[in-house]
């Protein structure tokens, strides 16, 4: 391209093209410089502004723009900030630069050049889109063309509007008819631009019995027109859709054209399906749009061209009225709006223009044919074979007898149940849309909400394929991703009702109906101090749910859990995510309830222990103060005098005992430390509380077996039994296949633990069992008769018959 630029006679144009190429290349380069260059790189704060010093060169300014576009390096990586444009995009950008340069020409040359550009672009567009003898208006705002057409229609129907103004409209109010499927905000925009009251708008409903639910009801429209004429109003303009903004449906434009000709109404058509007028084969409904009074098109997104204006083609014979309406202008700069599109059409040619539109239509047809073979996916535009828009959704009715997917039972459902199922499917479709957008970003998939169908997914390659570079392989990948997500959707939808029933049947758990959550469900644990009537946040409940989330994540199951505020309140809840396998809802709910109760009881125990320790410390301080006062009284006042007390203590020392206090956490009581200081040991001559003297198993298991009737112990035994079963089978928690093997009673769990205890005792040898039996029969502090006899015999020097055996047995038992 550099060699071709050198052949241009005008050096300014050559330099402009070269600079534009270098600037675009620099701005599109998302790679950062090396570390050496980073030290020299200028950032926004380093470049002085126009009021702080001398100016900067073009490279520095472009570097500044690049830094502003890409942001700081510390920011998280995001999607590309500018689209990757090709040579045709460079031509469109060059048009804006050329427009500024051309405006510097003398008036005569400027008038001739702008007239040639405008007439050429208008002629090409009219021939491409089969719109004969039309005029073109180029505008930046897509809705601006329709507002100008409404002004032209008002001036055409109200001859005295220029003189009398609003008085003419007041005597005979104009009516603008819009479809109920029109894009949101269009009617309000027109009223604001035209200065008309909102009663001048008439919304025409769509079909309810016959035809598409997104097409305008022609019979009802005719009835509305007749009613307005009888009331003394003037039917002014009708806006039809050749591809609605939501699902891409096309109105019956041929029938609407006949109706408009009958009542003298201006017919304006807009929509993405107008692009198919450039193809060889066009459906009859779209082909009828070529006979309308005006149409608005957006060739920029269709061709992937940045900064290309929208175009409104219209037919009118009075240049004065078009000038008054603002559709034409005598200013050459207004005519230069067509320059970017003029350059792009010159670069693409007719073949390139048609090829891009044809490619987008082929992508939509490819996706539509592939989705027809996928179960549980409903296509909403099956009758629009030529529409470049495909709208589909996952639905709850699961036909077929595929054993992998079980149909969701929906017999005899109440209206509230139907609404709940509708919300469930909407949440699942939103989740599916987000997943597909992440997995296949080149598809340009969007999520939208329809009034009748609910949440749907829209694939409109005509608006995104040229920019994102969508190919047929991307469509195949999109279909494969949809098929891979169907088992998760079906399994989750099947478990929702079961999970709700299990939660409602479990004490302490509250099911939260969140229509925006796509997982199995939302549950909240109601603790003892929970205020059910309050909607404020609950710190104690947040702590319990935080601990519950940590415990559940440690199980390493296939489910995902998270906590967050409840729907329509600030209380913390547990959100259970999507299920990819057959999950046992009963076991899941039981685990959630048992774990939450255990966390609550542990927190209560910790609070009680904290209170007991605090009271014990206070009691110990009081008793120590009393002991200090008693010691002062016993020693006397003279011993407290520094010099006299030392002499007196030297002649007559005081035998005072060191008195302290020990706190028994088990009994929750204070005890004196006097026996410890007297006997120099805790166990010498003092009868201390008995401690377990058995094997390792006996030291660990009595705490579990003795409290087997408590809730804490039952939860521990259940969790221990579930862990053993999961390890033996080799599967993750919450699987339905483990439910039968886990259905054991608590008695069997305790007996199983007792059996393990017996095995360990037997493996430790008969000597240890004998010692344990002897130690548990008598008092812990009293010696046994056999031990007394052995002691007496040792003191007398008489060997005992069992001395040899005891000498060998002693080290073994100690070991």
C-alpha cells in the first residue's frame, strides 16, 4: 500500500493515508513495549497539557491516546476495546479525515465534489436494495431518519403547517402507528423530536391467534384507523418492521402497503431483514418493502465498517418540503456524511457487499438447521426461513424417551406452579447464555427477555459476524457447547422441586424462592435468635452460613455453593449451584441442616465457655484479694514496714503457703493450688479426678459413646459413617447411588465403633486388658490387694510367686 500511496499526485492525500495507516496500526497494537521502553514510555500524567508548555509530536499524542484506550497495566484483562478492522475499515476511517480535508477547498470545487459523492452513493444504494427513484439521507443517530420522515409527512398532509403551526395539528391531531414489537423508546423519541403529545401515538398489538406473535395484527390495525377517522383524527404514518428488534420477524408489508394506500398513510419500514434485498433470492414479505415510502438501513454493522452513518431511503417529488423537513441540505459539509460509505463501497464493490450479507444469512441458516436436531431447544423463528436472526431457548417440556434425560413431571400444575416453572427456565436460559458467551465469544450471542416466551438467546450474525469474524466453525462449536450443557440443565431442573420439598420438610431450614438463581435452589438456616419478621442483615446468621459454606466446600462434591443476601431482603442465604449428575436431594438437605446445627451448637458452646471463663476469672480475682487481706492480718502490721519487717522476718520467719487458683473447664469451678505446692506434684498424695487409663481407643471413643443421644454426637456419627461409605465406594458426596448404603441406624454406627474398640483391645494383648480391668474395678486412688501383697513381700525380702512374670509384664504394659 505504501508503493501505491507514492503514486498519488497530491502529496497531502498520500501523507494523510500514510499517517492514518500508521496511527491505526499503533492504536490496534495491544502489545506492551519491553521493560527498557517502559521506563521511557510516556503516560497520561507525563505528557504536559496544552497549557503547561510546548506541544507534542504526533507519535507522542498517539501514544497518549493508546494509553487512554487500553488503561493502566494494573487493571484486569478485559475484552478488546476496539474492533479489529481490516482494509475496508481503514477506508471508512479515512473518509472522516478526507471530509475534513475536502472542506478546505474553494466553494465551487467543494460543491461539485460533495454533489458527486452524494449522488453516487444514493444511486448505488438504491440499485443494491432495489429501491427505484429514491433519495437518501445520511445520519449518525439511527432514529433520526424516521424523525425527519415524520416531519416530511406532516408537511405533506398539513399544507398550512408552515403558517399556522400547532393550531393545525390541534384541530386535527395526527396519529403515528407503531407495532407492539417495535424497539423500546422509539415512540417517546419521536414525540420529543416532533413536539407531539403522547396521545398521538397508537400502539398496534401483534397477532394473538393466527400468525406470528411478533407480527402486527393487520385486521386490528384497520379497525384502529377507522376509529381514529371517526374521532376526527388524521392517520399520518405507520412504522412496519422487516425484522423486529427482538426476534427478527417481518410484518406482512404487502398487506400493510395496501392498507396505507387506501387511507393515505405514509409507510416506513426498518429492520435487519432489509439487508436481504441485496441477495438474489428474497422472501415476498421483505421484497414488498421495496415499494414502501421510506426505509432506514444500517450498513455499518452489516459490513463491519466503523463510523459509517445510517441511511434513510425515501421517495418524494417536492424538493422544498424535503428541505424544510431537513432531509436535504445546501451545506456541503452535510453532504460529506456519505463520504465514508462512498469510499467503503468503492473498496468492496458489489460482490464484496453481497458476499458479507450472504455469509451472515448462511450462518443463521446453519445454526437453525443444527438446532432443529437438538432436543429440548425451541426455535422461535421457524417460519422465517430467510431471516438472518435465530432466537431459541431451553424449555422444560422434555419429549422423547432418552434414558439420559428424565422428563420433568408437570401434571396438574397450578398457575403459580406454571409461573414458577417459567421463572426456573428463565434463570436456566440466562445461565446458558452466559456460559455460551464465554465459551464461544465469536458467536456474538445475546440474552434477551420476551414478554410471552421469557428469557431467550438471540444469534444475529448480520449485526456481529463482520465485526467478530464469525465463521461456520464457530456455529458448530456453539451447537456442541449447547449439547454439552443440556445434561446440566435437565438435571438441575429435575432436582429443583425435589430440593424444595426436602427443605420445606426439614426443621430449621427455610426455602427461599429466588427467580434469578439458576442453580438447584436457595436455602436459609433459621437459628434460635433469628427474627423472621425483620429484613435487615443478621450477623449471627452470616457467621453460621459462612461456616456452612466452608464445611460444604471441604466435601469436594460436584456441586458449587456460595452465600449472598436473600432475594428481597438482606439476610444471608446459601445458594446451591447447578447439578451435573444425579444428586440425592434428601442427603444434600440433611447434610446442610446437620452441619448448620453443629456450627450453631459449637458457637453456643464457645459463647457459654467464654462466659464461664469470664466469671471464673472474676471469682479468682475476688478470692485472691481475700487471701491477700487474710495474709496481711496473719502477718501483722509490723512485718509490712520495710526495715522492721525484714528484721522480724529474719528472726521469726513466717511459714506461709503460696495460695493460687486453678480453673476446671470441665466442672466450671475454681480449685485451690495449695495441694500442688505442698506435695510438689499434682499426683503425689492427692486424689485427683480420674483420667482414662486404657488404650488409645478408650481415650478417644468414650466422648462419642457417652453422648450418643445428643444432636452433636448423632451428626458426628452420621458424618463419620458417610465418610466411611464414600471411601469404600470411591464416589463423591451427595450421589443418589450412595443413599442405600448410607441408610444405617445410629445404633449400628455405635456398635460398629464398639467393635473397632474391641479389636484394638484384643490386639494390644491380654496383659493390657488385665491391667485395664483391674484399674477400672477399684477406686482410682486405692491400690489393689494384689499390689499390696507384692509391696509387703518386697519390703520383707520374700520373693513373690509371680515376681518373674510381673518383671517381664511391667515394661510391656508400660510400653
